C-alpha cells in the first residue's frame, strides 16, 4: 500500500497503490511555471498525499477516518442528498438543518446525543412541522449518522441513545364488503372516471398500489394450469415499482372479470390510467360521496382494505404480507386496521373460564 505524488502533462495526481493495484486520482492542480508557486503547490500535494494515505490505513485497520471526521454535518448531509428527489425527507431535512442554531456546521465527530435531542426538539417545537413530518426528518438525520458509521467516519451513532420522535397514530379508513358493493353499483361518468372505478375495484381485490396499476401490462398476467395445488388460472407476477421486489397474486373471479378479455403482452391492462397525467384521487372521493360513503378514501385505501378483509376472514398475516409485497411483517401490521369485527373474534376466542355459556344454556332449558 502506498500513495505517491505524480506529475503528468503538467498536472498533479496521486498514484494510489492498494492490493498491488494502481489507480490515479487527480488533485485538480496545474503546475505553475513560477518556482516559488510551484514549490507551494508541491507542498500542498504532499499534504493531500498524507491525508489520502491516512484514509486508506484507517480503512485497512478498521479505524475512523480522521479526514472526513472533520467534515461538517451539513456538508456530509448535502453530499448524501445530492441527486435524490427534492420531495424526499433527506433532501428537505437539509433546509431545516441549515436553519438550526449552528446551521449544521458541527463536525461529524462532535455530534453528541445531546445535540441530536436538541435538534429533535427544534423540529418538533420551533418549525411548525407536524409531528409526523418532524419524525420523518429526525429519521433522515439518523440515516445520515448511520451512513457515517458505515463509512467509518464516526465510531457509533449518537442518535442510538435518543428516542426518536414517535409517529402519531392516525385513523386510516378501510372499506367494508358492503361499502365495496355500493361502490361497484355506483357509476362514474367519463372515460377516465370509468377507468378509475375499474382500477380501484381491481386494487381492492389484489392489493396493488396505484403505481403498479398504471404500469400493469398483460405480460404481467401469467396463465397457470389449474390442478390440486392451484385453482386460479390467472396470476399477477410483477416487479413492484416502489420496492423493486416481485409480487405474485392470484386473480379471483371479480378481479379477472374487471380486466378481461386478455390483450397483447405489451399493452397496458388499464390504458387510460397509464397515459393520464391527472391526479385521480379526486375521482375516488367524489365517487365515494355519490355512493353515500362518508369516509375520505384514496387509492391507498384499497391496500388497507385488502389487508383488513383478509385478516378478518382468517388469512394469516404472513400470507397477507406476501400478497401485498411487503418486506417486513411490521409494515403489514400498520395496514391491517383492527376493526370491531376482528376485536370481537379475538374476544370470543378467549376461554369461558366461568362457564357462562353453559349456565345460560341451562337457564334457558329450565325456562322451557
């Protein structure tokens, strides 16, 4: 292992040797013809060489990086946020970190649990953010510090000893079987409206996200032989847009009726939705109101409805998890809204330790 300063075509480079492999790294310095300035440039290059050599040694011996450890938190976070979607929590957290008391200009190696707690208090009490949004931004900070640990910039995450801002529990509506029938019997006007109705009811029978509904092609619908192990001739086998994991879902009679007849493999199953740039949640809200449903519903309601109805009907949570394409059972638990029906079944499953049912039966027999 070694790092040497090299001159090539009047510019300075570092010749890095690791595991007997050479690679060159440009220092972005063009040598001056002035002797004194040239001497200063070579001195600067030697400082860079020493720092780069120190970084490599730290990596080999599993030590923290002393160079990046002096980097400020805001600088490191901006580097991680570069190129990500501007709507992501990580990108937006940068704004609030810049507005914080020190502007995030604290060295990564100097961030303490007290600093993390103070920043969380700032997000929650001084920014006007909702508790849920503040929790998302706090989680982004934790992600940044975890990356710093992974890259051996710091030895441990100071946020690990600080309780994160809890996400408040919200009442997320689901639809009952009776409400689904009312929606099915309620028309929506217009070509796009009819496609929204068809797509939503399809989602309520498959659990697909709207992003997967709009990108679903007939190539994603597989035909499988019906036998003792499989009673469904048509299955969805699709790479989910959000998770990049495949999901396999059998199509029941309702789902198949909504989309048949089969089209060409490259064509969309919901062509009008696929090419529409319209935000279609408003169609669903108006449709629900027309059906006499007071709940505020959206495309995501379909996934919660599938999870709830399946669990109510005795489907085990792990099967629901696989059908919805979740990677963690905890995610399925969030979608599985605990209804009064589920609570009633849970209570009835408990043992009758006082023999109340038997006593009631005996009392009714005596009356007759």
